[in-house]
């Protein structure tokens, strides 16, 4: 009877198999082994309870794709025929809204088995992706409630701390940002959309000095450094600056451990340097000198003295 239901589903829905060169398909083609030992999954996809009308559903065993199909927009269903062996654990990767969201719902492969039917689909329940808006230079901070794969072209960094007037960064390896971890990211474009992953992170983030928050967080004014802009020497500078507000938005990262009186740290590309607070209103406070004590008007890469403290321009 289950086999008959599956055949009926195919007649009603039609095959929606994807070609390797199809646009907007991030998944590879399943191997030829899919022709042996199949099961059937007739599924609907929900994101935070909202039924999805389009997207691509892929079934994986570990990192190996076992089948994929596009959601039929008129019926909101995807019928996938993954191949495998009895008892294997399967999970889903769903490409929707420009990102991949993964979920493991404990589905086991069963030869000739059926999960869901046309009028009673199997529900794939996903958590909504989170978007980080990038600065003009392509930076953002984030902290996510789920493990997430680092997309191609994106770099993610933990902070090792403020050492010798520099904010030292350490690149996250292993391809996965651990959940609830504050990070600085670098990418191109206007934003990054983060999707969940069932992959386990391998990066050691125990020494990370970034503090992340999943919900809006109340702080005292000037008690933390946050990513943003300030004006230095008549130029707009991106960096982590002393935050004058009292609420940090959700899914952001900040620095709580820094020298009292510091205005913050500015950076160019991935080299970050400390900038001491400008004190008073006397114009001489902003004068910059080289190591020979000569006044400098145009800053080039090197070490300078300002307000009695050294800082580095890269």
C-alpha cells in the first residue's frame, strides 16, 4: 500500500529531479548509487512554523548527499527518494531564502520505507536564519543561537585580547562557528545570512575575548567597545569604539575587557591598533609625533606618539 501511495504521488506531482547545472542549486548531484535501495520522503518545509512555498530539499547521511528535490510551489511539497542502507541516520539541508538551513530530526533510512504522503506530509521544521548587516568595509559582529557553517568567501575571527596596543584576532578554523560565540566576520556584499548546521564545530573558542549576546542587552554607557565608526583626524574610522548607548542589539558581539580611559581600537583590513582617548579641548592634545619627536601631519604606516602613548598605523 505504501508503494502504491508513492507511485500515486509521482503521477500527481511529476518528477522534479534537479540537473547539476540548474541555477540557484548549491547541492551536488547524488551519486549513481541512488538507484539501489531507496525510500520515499514526501515533505513540507516550515520555518518557525511558516510553510515554505519554494526551495530545495536535500537529504544527507553525514556529508554525503543521498537525494534532493525542489519544493513544488503550487502544492508546497517536495518528494525525495534518498538511497542508502537500513538504519542509517539521515538529516536535511534546505536551501531557502539564499541560505542553507540544516536539521536532524532523527530520521532513519528504511529500504522501501515511506515518510509522509500527499495529504499527510512529513514536516521538516527549521529555525529562521539570522542576517548580519555589513559595514562599508565588509565587517560585522554576530552571535548566533545555533552552530552555523561559514559561507564561502567569509572569514570569522575570535579576539585573543588587547595586547601591546593591538587587538589580536584568531581566525576560526573547521568551517563552523560554534553557537553562542561572539565573532567578527569579514565578507563582501551588504549582508550575510546565517543558516543552522548539524555539523559539530572543531574550533577552540575558550579564550575568545569577544562577548556575544543573543538578546538585546542593557549595559552602562562607555562600559564596552562595539563595532562602529568615529571621526579621527577628520576621517571616518571603523573600529571598536567606546559605546555611548545603553542597549546592545541582539546577535552582536562586543569587547568588555579593555583599558579604562581608552577611546577604542581602529583597524584597517584585519590589523587592529589601539587609539588612546583624546582628552580635553586643547588642539595640542591631537598632535602626532614620530619616534624622533617631530610633528607629523600626514600619517603613513609606522609607529607614532599621541597624548604620550604609542600607537601603530598599518
